[in-house]
């Protein structure tokens, strides 16, 4: 307790900025039962959350992709040479990841598994999704735009069903068409016996696009290791088995789509070869017919030995020329195919490719881009930037392939012309052969070339057909989709731990926020942070019904506190002439009358004559609390010059040395009454008669009366009540202290409630026991009743 009259000034702003950790921790320790209760509630809430929250499981699977750049080990047999490899473009793991993410692939999964219809069993707090439902919804005709709708289903006693939504309430039969607006026609099929009447079911119908969008958020496709060709698939779903089936179906559709892409190229090649075979076959048939007619017309049965020798000598050259002619024919066909605008978006027949690595690479890229373009078009339009970019790449590849074909064609023509020149030397000997046999040799050579081309096409057709049947996917499953045993959400340990910490932090946050938003005086620190005015006394909460607590035989905490206040006053009132004490506060209700009565009594116990002046002229209360009604008082003295101070003073039965000067009648002008010249005369006269004079003044925060009275006071006691006085009201007393408008000023804190661990919980009692009156309690009460004192 600070008893010095003056302080060394300190910056108030700095003290406001500090946070008293020790006090805060003490407050927390004082409410440890709150912590236990809050932690119990937090953990209980966490357990209830776990009980009724739908668990979510993580389902994972892995695919191995045949990626030449990353060492994929999945490949096809090379028994047919390079032809099987030419049925598709080289793979990229990143491309396959994007394929697995496409809406088109997920849409096939949703349609195949009918995932846009979900079935539930009603629960008390949450509905449980059913994978193997006792009934199923079969669409007969869907609406163009399906609105997401939940249907409640209940089994009726007559084998009928009650179907309810927000808009309809109807009775339906099993396997009978039902029409619902924005849904379409559907029927409810029973998968077993009748539904359980005690269980309420429901089902949700949504559009396929909505379910695809939902699955795209749940499924993750990624490559975790860039050095491998392994794709990881994962999915979060509340039903493990259903999640596994969805991922398996996704892989199945992906593999089937991969094989379909290869089959598209094979089918295109087979179709092209068949068209060429029909054309070459017609030409070959015409030549064979010409040979037969030639023989019949010229009666050519057997050729001469010279002719046979010539045919043998030229067969090697004829074979070489035939192969080149075959290749030129294929080149011309491929050029015509590429130049045909109607075939701009069709894959190139790959089985007819020449042994040119550069050209083969261009064709693989070309066909790969066409297939990618087709996949993208399932979800976007031709004007999409991605499609436009692919179209530009396709056009550039067509130009490159045509240029490559023209170079190859020029090289083949050069080789063919060389063979023809070599053959011309041999054919010089044919002039000696009869003209008929020579003409026959020309026809036979043309037949051999056509036969060579026809056989080549037949061989490629068979190779392509066999390769199609042997087509394998670019990826295979190395880890089938499997759900984890424990759900990933909610995590029991984490949720319980969160509940524990929330329960632990709630009281801490409550205390902290309470301190932040509290605008009332709670502790002595609140006072010292806001003002430099010293605290002279601290009075505990009065649990008794009496206003008079202090007596000669009382040993309660409050009595000792008033005695301590009396001791502190001696340090402020040094001289005999300093005997006037002014008591005021910020507002009414802070206990001025209670402090005035007990302070006066504790001073009277020392043998000093003490006068209590009731100077709250607007709302006097001391007279009522003492149960006395003096006929005249202060206001009478002010207006009646004939009255003397001794005529106003009334002795009190509380103590022989305690007297009262009442306020008298309430004047119309209290402030002017206090400023009267008679006031100076009254105070001079009273100072001669009494050792201490205590002025009970009005609240200084409401009226100026206390400031007027301070001119006659030697010490001002400013009363502050715990949890009642506003913090900003301390600016009043601090302003008076700084401006020195009052001679001496100190603060008395009233109505302090004992709080163990914080606040004003200092354990008042000084060894006498807090709030006890010992054996004299009963006698004191009867004495108070005789005096007629009431609670202030």
C-alpha cells in the first residue's frame, strides 16, 4: 500500500502497453475448475463429432506406363517387325496423366456405374450412403437438364411406396414409370424382398455432369517420381468398396480407350489397303486377261529357249523395278491421302509406311495429335485454344510429311531409272527374239510388277489384322485400387486433441477477452496504469447488512483496513491545522456514505472529536443512515446569519466523539450555497471545535460541488469501487492531480471482492480471519439495531 504523498511521475502510455503475465497466469490458476469443465466439454464435443461425422477413406492404386523416355518395361512383342509398334504413337507419362483426368473418361465411368443416383438410409443425425441398395432407380427417359433432387422413400403396407420431395407426395408401384419434372421418366426396381418398413430410405438424383465434377475433385492423378513411369491414383470416398470399384472402372475405361485408339489406326490401315487391293486387283486381272488373249490370238503355246533365257536374265531387274514401282505407288497413294481435304482429320494408315525413320516419327506424332484432338473435342469446341494449337501442329506435320514423301519419291525414281538403264542393255538381245515373244515378254513384265504390288498389300493387310488382335494397352495395373483400413477423416487422435486444446484455450480466451473489453476497475494495477494518484486505502466487500463495521472490539478484515487507512492519513495531515478531509467519487453508488461512517468512527476511537458533514446537498444520505433528523443543518446556517455552528452539530450514539452536521433542507442552488461567505465562517468555527472534519461531498464526476469544497479541505479522498467505477473516470482524478486543483488527493478502493490468485485477492485479515467478527458479532448486531443504522 502506497502511503507516500507524491510519486515520481512515470509515462502512463508505457504501463498501458505492458502485459502482466504473472497476474494473467494467477487468474488462470484461480479458475482451474473452469479448465476441467471446459476440457471435458471440448473432448465430449470431439467424441460426438467423431460419432456422427461420416468417415472418409483414402483409396489408392498405381499404373505402369510404357514410356520409352522413362524406362517403362511394358512392351509388345516384335515378332512382326516394326509393324505393331507403328500402330500407335510413343507414350508420355504426363500425357497419360492428363488422359486419366479428362471429363470424357469420368463420364463413361459415371454412365456405366450409374453414379449419378445415390442411395441413403435415414439416420437420427446423418444419412448413411448405401452401395448395395435394396432398391435401384432405372431411367426410362432422362430430362435434358436434370435438377439435383432428393427423394424420400417409405415402404407402405400394401407393397406400394410413398415417394416424397419438396414438391411432390405420391404413392407409386415397383417397376412402374414415374414422371418428375426436371428429372424425366424412371422406375423403382426392387433388388430383393420388400423394403423394411421401420427404415426410411432416400435417393439423390443429379446430372451426369454434376457427378463428373464431383468425382474430379475427389480423384487425384499424379506422378510422384519423375524418374519413373508410374502413375499414382487416389480417391477419397466414404464407402471403401465403392471407391475401389470407381477407380477400377476408371482404369478399365482408360485401358479400353487406349486399345480403341490403336484399333482406330489399324482399322484405317485395313480400309485403305482393301481399297488399294481392289484397284490393283482390277488392274492385275486386266493384264492377265490381255496375256491370255495374246496367247490365243498368236497361238503361243511354248516360248523358245532364247526367250526363256532372256526372262531369266531380266528377272532380277524386273523384281527390283517392281519393288520400286510398288513403293512409288504407295507414295502416290499417301500423297493423295494427305492432300485430300476430306481426310484432314483422319489418321494415316501406318502399315504402309516406308523404312524411313524420320517419316515414321512424323506419322506417329501426326496420328497421336489426331487422337488427342478427338479426346479434347468431347469436352470443348473447335474454337478452344487447345484445339486451335493442335490444328496448327497437325497442319505443320502434314506439310513436313508431304515434303518428306516428295524427297523419297525423287530418290525412288532415280533408283528405278538406273535399273531400267541396266535392263536396257540386256533387252538389246531381245531384237533377235521374234516380235510375238517380245510383246509377250512386255506383258509378262507388267504382270510381275502388279503381282508384286498385290502380294505386298496382301501381306500388309494380314500383318495389320494380326497386330490389331494383339494390341495391348500402354499401361497396366501394378497395384489394384485398395482402401486404407482406417479413415483419413475424421482423424480420431487429431479431433480429440483439438477438442482438448479448444477446451483448454476457451477459458484462457475468455479471461483474455474479458480483460480486453472490461472497462471497469478490477485491480490495483488498473488504477496505477491510468493515474499517478496514490492509493491510500483498500476496503473489502462488506458482507454484513450494517453500515457501521468498525468498533473498538472488532477484528475483522474491513476494520483493520480502516485502521490502515487511518494510519495513512497521518502521513498526509502533518499539522494540527490540517484536519479537514473531503470524500468524493466519480458517480453515486460507490460507497461514500459507508466509508464516511466507518472512517469517522475509526478516527473517533482514538479519542479525537470527529464531525461528519453531510454536504451532498442534492441527495443527502448520512442522516437517514444514522436514523437522525436534525431540525436544522448546513443550508439553514447559510441563509440565517443568526445561527451558530454549535447549534448545527448533533452528537451520534455510535460513539461519544462522533458528531453529525446534516445538510438541512435541499436548496434550489447547491453550488451557490457552497460558495457563500458563510461557508468560510462555518469552517473556521468547526475547526476550533473538532480534531477531524469529514465532508461527504457529491460525486465530482457529476457536479462541481466537490471542487468548490476542496478549497476548505486539507486532503481529498477519491473513492473508487471495484467492478463498478469505469476506467475512463480515473481521468477525472488524474486531471485534478496533474492540474493541482486540489491540495492533496488520494484514492480509496472500496468493495473489493476477495479473489484467490488475482485482482485484490491479497488474503485480507492480517491473521484475524477474513470477514469474521469473533464472539462479539451477536452483541455488535444488537448494538447496530439499537442505533437504527441501515445498509448504505
